[in-house]
C-alpha cells in the first residue's frame, strides 16, 4: 500500500464520514445542497465524505481535501445490484476525484450474469492503487470481499439480508460478527442507520475503523419523523397534570 493510501486510512480512523446524498424528492433538495452539506461537515469536523454520482464528486473535490468515498447508484427497478455496478461507473467515479470507490460486493447477480463481488478483481487489475470499499450484507460476504482484494467493508446493504433483524436501526450483532470475520484481512467501516453519537461510539468500541452517518444528519425530514413516530404514540396516552 502506498503512502497516500496509508494516510487516507489514518485520516479516517475513529472519525465520522458524512454521507451527503439527497434525493430530488426530498423537501431539502436544492441544486447546491450537496456542497452545502459538505460545508456543514467541514464546519463540524467530519473526517471524510461519501458522495454519489461523478458530478457531485467533482464538485466536492473542489471544496475539500478530505477523503471522498465515491459511488454511483444506478437505480433500475429490476436491478438488485445498484451501487457502482460496472467498470463504467467505476471509471467515472475515479475520474471525478474519489479517493475510495464503493461497490456492491454481495453475492447477488448483476444484469450481466455475474456476481456483484467480481468487480473487485476488475478494479484491482485496472486501478491497482485504488482503495476499494466493499458494501456487503453480512460477515461471510465481508470476508470474501477482503480476500478478493477490497481494503475495507461496510454493512451498508445489511437490510437486504434475508429476514434482517431491523431495517430502521443499526445491527450491532452483525457488526460484531463482521469485525471478527475480518480480523487480519482489512478494515470495517460501520454504516447503516446510525442516529446518535452513542451509537457511533458503540460502533468504534465493537471494532469499526470509522463510522458513516447520513440520514440522521443530512436528511432532517427523516430525523423529524424518527422523533414523531415515537412521540405521537404517546401523545394521547400521557395524562395531563393540572
């Protein structure tokens, strides 16, 4: 591993990686919203950013020197593999200035009849010095991705497991299994429904190298809903006191 990549890995250690991804249907959406969110991250001392699409990666590369995890979601209803699924997307993410490329590294089949994780070998052949983050569902996929040459894994896709424990809260039991399975092979980045500083610290305590946080910070309408969905259940059950 070269000195640049060692520095990137050291720079994100124990830090908060801010995932700045906003849908055009979100109430907060504005043409420059991704840049504004990254500026908030800079102010709040995020250690890096997870950014979708080459266009946004290129914009963010101009305003920060911190590590960028780049990806390109290709949303097709009939496609299970949607995170940087082919080398076409990898090429554009690299060209835009990403330091780390995130790919689906599950054992699901893509539209070309290949297992998603096979892209790791293709990336290593074309970009031998590029850091690869494998988005996986479970410990088995994490271990296989690192054996194939990925440098780090994240349970970003845990909600796509068969009968997931939860799709609304982090699965710390799975994180612990992933950390144990990956010992000596590579790094584990925690991603998936982290919504408080306490949960971020718990992730680090369990062995995560860094923590990715997105919706809890960058999508306030979902943060609002997280509170109201609980509070509204008690709105009429708590007796008034006079």
